[in-house]
C-alpha cells in the first residue's frame, strides 16, 4: 500500500518504478509514498537501504527523466521490517 497526494504524479512514479530503477533494485525496494516531492522508498534490508542512498542522485535523475523534473525532488530511504 502507498500514500500519494497527487494521483497523476504517483501513477507515473509508482507505475513505472520497475522500468525506471531496473529489475534488481525493484526486487529489493519499492516506493511507498510521495508527498511534496519527497518519495519514500522502502528497502528490504539495511544493506539495500545503504546501497540506495549511495545511488540516490542517479535514481533521482532516472525518475526525473521518466516522469518530469520536479515531481520527485528528494528520496527518503527507509528499511522496512
């Protein structure tokens, strides 16, 4: 389940997640909410959360290319229990 405050933006980000980030990342992390430009991404482990933090600028660039500049301005990467 995810939370979104602007449905059209979420459809782009959430609906294209796998194609934007790739199969490997999508298998271990998923977007859970988008609020005021902050996309929360839940990782399956602390190791994956760390990996995502290391590549977050590349992820933001890929997301912007897919859904437009300014839709997602930052990532909040969390580890889901």
